[in-house]
């Protein structure tokens, strides 16, 4: 289907009823001779525009921006509605200019406040707008008569913008229902006519205008789908500069425009010819002029700031000196027409005349540090001004960047070697389509399925993975991606898991990346936790392939599980025994403490040997996971050793503990601690006599 967007046709409907003659209440000072006024001259009173004048000025500004940026293929039909319909132009290209519209508006004149409001309605204009959208434009006619297209394959879409003063939300719903009914009626007529086209999609934009100082009677509403053909949105705006800002935002939304503000434009002052001042000029253009900023995500670096409207942003570019002539060639990636936002201002007029005289201006991105980047250029061609996009990044004519340089970022640690191996393992070979497997899959389907399996979990960056940097995990990683596993494959995967458990028991270091982290990175326990989590993620991605894949996952879960209840009970029993021995030894002499400690450490060494023997027995079984390392908790007389023992207690550890305890007893012990019971000393013992009675109470009894 030959597609014509909604912005191809825009029907403006402006209400010309008597209530549009009401003042907008935005005062304009007309007396500019405040300093040189003679005595006795009465100053001029300020004036204000009517709602009709505000609507005409803002809608004409909408059309001016549209005609500047899209001189063709974006058409406007202007309609004025009161007691009858005034159609000011049609869809022909020669009628698409502001001069003809302004001349037609002059013949219509302002609304008559003495006219009967019952005879006037904006509904006449809305019905005429729907009928106008059904008419065929020149471009649609060319598409219908072309050899490649037929009439049914040309889409007809359009937009209706209605500027009115609605009474309430109920009045707005009545207008929407009227437009919907008219579209349905006109589509029935167009279905049996060769000169009309049915409407496939229509957007209704209702702009409610009310004077400043009054409360709005109509609430704003976002775009809402009323039917498969009609969508509607409502904007309630105060007249004056607020209406101008709203229509400026709407024209950007409707035609995919963006804003650029040129700053630091040097201009000579009229009062002082030898001095100059810097001015800013805001330009509108197609959004693709910022495509380089959008791709690289550098809109904030280009000085993107929010305007007063709050809905759109403008990119700030700085005037670059020296200027260049148009004869100089620059590598441009695009050129887009521009339109000044405030076309009548002196800075905009000076910039426009300067460019139309054959001069070109380079624009740079304002940066606080680093060298300047010239990204755009303003130049005129054939009496029209264009914003040229200069290539400020790597040129497409140069050699492509290396993969290690990253794709516009700073990531350089890609798994290039692993990716090369991945491509070798997934090379395609031509096969006839008739060769199907037992499941009825063709070779291309099997290739896609294999590629999907191999990429279910495949980190692209070295610093984002641990298991793919470990040689011990290679057998499991190569087998788990297979569609089916054999018993030997399952046994190989289990042996790989047992090797990882043995590495954790020995506290072997892991290849954990410390990029972006302070210090030495995570601790050893945290490293193994990360490794086990990633391994489970890899296996879970393929656990649905077969039952044997589930067995591999069960093996990993068993190796990561907590110790059995019996081991927990033994552990709690050891803790209770150590605590009792610690309390008992606290009251013994130094010689008894050393003997008890030696016996306790000897028992701990024997328990460590027993646990190691149990681990070796479990490890010898190919179907059982190896239990995690058990570390004995050695309790000293007054303090724990600074580090837990990872194996049998050495003679150096015994001697160090002995010296530490001896040094702690070289000072005189606190008398209260020596006479304490279970490390608890009773205070104020002198207040009691031998019979246990309080001294004060005894004195009272004696008296």
C-alpha cells in the first residue's frame, strides 16, 4: 500500500462565532514615547487582542513553519466557521502559502459581536473539514494512476485542528460525536465514488481557547481512540503567548521537528556602531538534524535544555568564528530546511539576511573542556536556508574500527577469542531442504535451533563472567549446550562440579574481575558464591532440554546445600563442650590451662582428620557430591585465635597461643574478677554483715 501519513493533510477549523470577539485580556502597551512626551499629552491606553486575533496569529505561525520546512507534500486546508462555512483554499500546491491565506482572511474579517450566537456553530466547519479530507490531492492522484498501484492501495489519512471556545466537556464530546458520524457517512459516499477516498485514519485536535484570568471549563485530555478511524485529544490553553507556545509545540509533534538555538551571534548595535552584543536565535528543523547526538547519546553534551513550554527541548550550538564561504567543501551527512521561531525579531532577521547573501556559518558544540567539535553548518541554496550536519565522528569512508575499540563506548574487554571459537562451532553448510530429521525439521531450522541453544547464556564481556574464564568449567560448558546428553556426559559434568567443590575447599583463587571496584575486590567466599550463581544460571537455561540436564542441575544444588542435620548436631555439641571447658579453665591455674588447651587442640586435630577421611570417602563415590569443608572452631581460654585453622594445628600456632596467654597474666588481676562466680562479681559486699542482714537494718534493730 502506498502510505500517506496523517501529516499529509491538515484541516484548520477556526471558530468565527461572536464569543471569539471577546478580549484575551493580555494588555499591550502602545505608548512608546514615555521620555519625550510633551506636557499635557494624554498617554495612550493599552490595548488587548481578541480571541479571534490570537487564534489567527498562532494558526498562521503554525502554517508558516510548516511551509518553510515542508514546501511540498504537506498540505493545509483553512476553514472558517460561523453561520456558514468559509473555505479559504484547497489541496492544490499553488494555494499552499501564507500570502493567499492572509488575503482570504482579510475578506472574512473579524467576528461580529452583535451577531446571533444561536445561528453560529463550529460544527459547520468540522463537517466541511471531514468532507475536505475525503477529497483526493494531487499526490494521491499520482499514486492512484501510477502503473504500480491501484486505487484501493493508496491510504487516505489526515488531521483536523479546531480552535474554538468550548462551553464544557459535554460540548467537547458532542463535537467529537459529530466528527465521528460525519466520517462514517462520508466513507459510505466515498466507497461508491471515483472522486472521493474513504478516510482510514483521522486525528482530531481540539484546542479550547479562553481569556486570561478566567477558569477553564474544559479539561485537558491525552490522545484517546474513539473508534478504529478517529482519535481525539483536547488542549485547554489561555489565549496570548500561551496559545502561541502550545501551537509551537504541536507543530513539532505533528511534523517530527526539533529545535536548535544558535548562541553568541555577534551583532552591531544600532546606537553604538563600534560595539557589538551577542544574541540567540532559535531555529526549527527536522529531527534528523540531531541524529548524530541521538545515536551517541550526547544530547546533554550538546547543551540540550528545556524551554518554557516544558514539553520540548532545544539543542544549543555556538556560533563559530571564523566564518566560511560557500565555495568551501565540507563532508556533510544531511541538509535540512530551517524556520526561525521568532521570524520578526531583529536577531532572526539579521541572521537570515546574512545567510542569504551567500555566507556560511559553522556551529560548534559548547564544551567546558577539550577541543571544540564543529557539528553543523548554516548555509543557503537557491534562496532557502539549510542546516547541514557535518560528520563529527568516524567517517564511513575510513576503515571500520576494531572490535576492541568498542561500538561508540569504552568497553574493550570483549570475548573476541571465544567468539571466534563460537563462530567455528556454528558454521553453516549447504544442505538440500529435503533432508529432514526424525522431528521433521529442515537443516535451516536445526541450525537456528542450535544457534539459539548456544546463545541462551553467552556473556559478551570478560568482566561480566567468571565461569567462562575458568579452564575447569570448560567440559561442562561445552556439554550443557547439547540437545541431548549421554550418561558419560552427565558423569563428566558431575566430575567438573566435584572439582569446583574441591577448589572451594582448598580456597583456590578465582578469575574475578576487579574493574570498577575499589580495593582488592570481593572476598573469597563471595567469589565462589558468584561463581556458583553463574553456573546455576547457565545450567538452568538448558535444564528443559532433557532429564539428564536436570541431573546436572541437581548435582550442583546438592553440592551447594547445607550440611546434614547430624553434622549440625555435632557442631552444636562441640560448641557447648568448648564453652563449658572455657568456663572451667577460667578458674584454673596457668599450668592446668595449658594442659587443658593442649588436650582440646589435640581433640580438634583428631576431629579434623576424621572429617577429612569422611570427605575422601564421599569423594570416591562418583554419584555423590563432595561435602563442603568443615573447619573446627578452636576455643582458647580467653580469646579466639585471629584466624580459623584451615587444617591441622601447627606447633607454631600452639606456641603463639601459649605466649599470648602468658603475656596476658603478667599484670595483677582485678580482685573482683578473682572472687567472681561465673564471671559475675557482687558489688558493695561491705554493706552486709556475717549474718547476712543489712547494716542499716541491723542498726535500727539495735536501737
